[in-house]
């Protein structure tokens, strides 16, 4: 079993690689492979790597558990610190997160780390997929910021041209150095986007089971968009991001719990976030996120709520409430725990009786349309919860099919909010799938990258329905799918069900998928080919297929813009002019990166329109009309 390695600050790794000679850089990827398996942890928390008889690399993380300074990584060889061994050991360790948003004084330390996690607590939020760059200059960036953005654009363009195949440690180090420069210049969103790309490249090259090429493609699109618009000097102020989470006075608040869900990130953070709702419909949250991974995510289910001396744990708050005096609130709705905050527990409110009732009164299609219409909400879709009443159709592949309990409603797909097998999302959905015809109240997060897909975080019975969940009274008519375990006693007996042959037939047939049916997959495959194999792979793929065969289906479907952009990308990838001596006349990857970004941005917008259409019942709206 390999030793868990301490995270390394991006700038420390970037400096170590930069100090290598060209000859040693060529050997870095091979030297890094297998380092983690040979690491040995000492009693003082340091980690040692043995390279032959004369070289011993030691990583001594600081109090935070992270290697943040060059002096915390040492090697005994004669070339140290400019040696291959030290750079390889640092490259084998996981990347530390960007400097997290600094909380207000006395805020629980969990909030400070929440910028790194996936659900309910995230890094600097990316722009909405498909969002167009701002056309008019609305923010004055400093010369340092413009220079940092231009350097990051160049590093990102070179990384895209290299692809996963050639995007080894040296390419990643260039991105990390540019990301560090962006942070120093006050561009935290650009830095966070670069770190996501580097982590994606690492996961792809190491063939992690959780890696998805589509996710890395989206990360490249976000990074290029952010860096390109910033470098142009026409950025909206929001695109620079914020390095500190600002809390403002919120006065007195009364909030009631909606649900709680586990938080588990790829960077080793774990915990819980509890979603809250005020009587006027405003949404808030309280999180407890710290280093600790899965064990922390599971154990935080009953962690105490550190807010104004309230004697509640997260399990009680999710089914209870708080009366808060002197509340402090961040822009994302996160409640702070400053010195002047006082909180008193309140009785909980059922979904059917309290302010949550409005969440289930609105059709899901309307809620998703409003989400997509607001770029700010769409960018923060991971924290946006919608509610709906559904009828279970049955399992279909890796998801559960349900139909919203409204006339002419479409089929919806339910996927686990978190796929980790040690969390209970998947287990609970499998049990629900075995009860076709079951009426269910669902609170979940729409997946805007998939057709009509909802990731439920909590479920409950539908009031007045006989064939629905029968939960314990103390659960207050809802179950948190990440923590509570649904068992047979929580489901109605078979004789309570009416005739339900239709759901079974629908589940067997599957739900229509306008994304899968659309010829846009041709553009997506071209973009992902570029991410996986680099510029050369795109050029070779274009040479192997005649343009009419490759882009004719797109034009026949009325997607002429997508066809033109894909053709332009293929042409730019194959454009490598050379001088009389055979040298590249234009070695820059900028033109290729702009062509790739244009096609990727158009594709994201087109796919998002199909996703919006998939939530409606009109069959003709699910696919583009042919000319």
C-alpha cells in the first residue's frame, strides 16, 4: 500500500522543475512514475524517497500539512536542490489547493477550506458553460494583471496543443508557474482554473478511474475563456475572482433546515454542508469542511454546528431551525460564525408546511429555465437545489428513471449526487428503483451537462399519496440520501400500489436523450481528440475524413455554425507553415487555441439549449430542426 503524500504548493513544484536542465527535464516523467509507491513516512510526519544509494529526498510539510516552501523539500545528492530526484518527489505528491478564501475573524476553520471542495463548497466558480466573452471593456486591469493573464493564456495554449499525451510534468509546471503569477497579480479565478486543468492532466495520464475526458475538456474551455478575456482587457470584474470570502451583516434571521449532504473532494477535504431556507425563500448554508477525506465526510454527519453557541449538530439542524441575531452572510449565502453572532434552536418545519413548500409547487422545467437564464446562477449550479414530485419508472442503466407528477411531464434521470460507494446515495437510489410506481418528493441539483438529469440529495413522501415513503416521525418526512439509509420498512407494502405497468415499460425503453441524438457529438469528439492527443491528433483526424462526411450531418441538422467552427479548427490544427529551411514559420499555438475555444464555446451553448429543451414535454423541442 502506498504512503499518502503531503500536498505540495503549486509554486514549489513549478520552481523545482524550472531549475532543471533541459536534459533532466526529459527524464522527469519517468523519474516521477512509481515515486509514491516507494515513499516511506517517518514518525515526525516527514516522507522520504530513496533514489539509489546516494540520493534521499525528504518532504517535511509545515503545520498545515502542506509543503509550502522550497526548503521543506531536500535531497542528499550533489546536484540538490537543482536535482531530478527532488523534482520527481515533488511531482509525485498531490497539488495543494489555491490559497483558500480567508474567513472573517472567529469563523470556523472548516469554512476556510471550503473553497477547495466539490459540493456545497467550491474553488473560485467557473463561468457558465457557453457564456460568451464580455464584448465591452468594463474593468480596468493593472499592467501586472494583463501580463499575468497573457502568460497564463500562452501556457494554456501550449498545454492544449500538447494534449494529455505530451502534457507531462514540464508542461504542467509551466501552467503552475503561470497560475502562481496570476495569483500574485490578483486573479484567483484564473489560478483556480489552471489548477483544475493540471489536476485533470495528472488524472488522465495516471488513468484514474474517476477521470472523465469531458471534464478535462470543460476545464480547458474555462481556463482559455478566463485567461483570454482577461488578457484582452475587456473582462467583467467578476472574472478576476475574489481571494477572500467577504461576510456582510445580515441582521436577524430565522432559517429552517432543508437537508444535509456529505462533501468529499479529490484534494482530501471532507465534511458536511447543511442547506437552510428563510421564510422569504432566501437560501443559506452552514458547512463543516476540513482535511480528512471520506472518514471526515462520514463522521461530520453529526458534527456540532459552530454558530453562535447553538447546541445543535448538523443532523438536528437539517430537520430543525435557528433564530440568529447579528448574522453574517457571504455572497454565496454561507453563514459566518463571528464573535457577535448568537443563535437559538427552533423546531423544524416539514417540506409540505414550511417555506420549502414553494420549491415543490413550481414545475421543474420552469426552475431549470430560470437557472439557465441567469448566468450567475448557472455558474453556481452545484449549490442550486430544485424540488419536484415524481413517479418512479424503474432503473435504466446507471440511472433511475422517474416522471414528474404533472400532465405531459418528461422523463427525468436521477443520478447519485456523489458516486463514492462508501456514501449512501447509490445504495438508496437502487432501493428506490425497485419500487416502480412509487410517488416521491425529490430535492436535488440539476445536472446542466446532461439531458433532463437531477442529482437528488434528499427525498420524502408525497402528502396525501398512499403509495409513497413511510419515514420515521423523527425524520420529519425526509431522508438525506448521503447519510440516511432507506430500508424495507420505509417503503409501502405492495398492496398499497395501484396498477403501474406503464412505468416499467417506459424504464425498459429508456428516456429520449437529445444530446445523444444530436450530431453535435462530432464536434465534441473533435474537441476531446484535441485534449487527449493534442494538435497533431486533431490534424490527423481531419485528414482521415472528407469534410462533407464529417460535417454534412451537422449542416443537414441546421447546425451550420458548429460545422463551420469545427472545419476551421481542423484547418488551423493542420496549418504548420515552414520556411525555406524546414523550420516552423509560426510556432505559436495561439491561433489553434482560439479556434479550439471558439468551437468549444459554441458547442457548450448548443448543448445547453438542448438540455433546457429536454426538461420540457414538447417532443419537437428536444432536437434541432433540419432545414
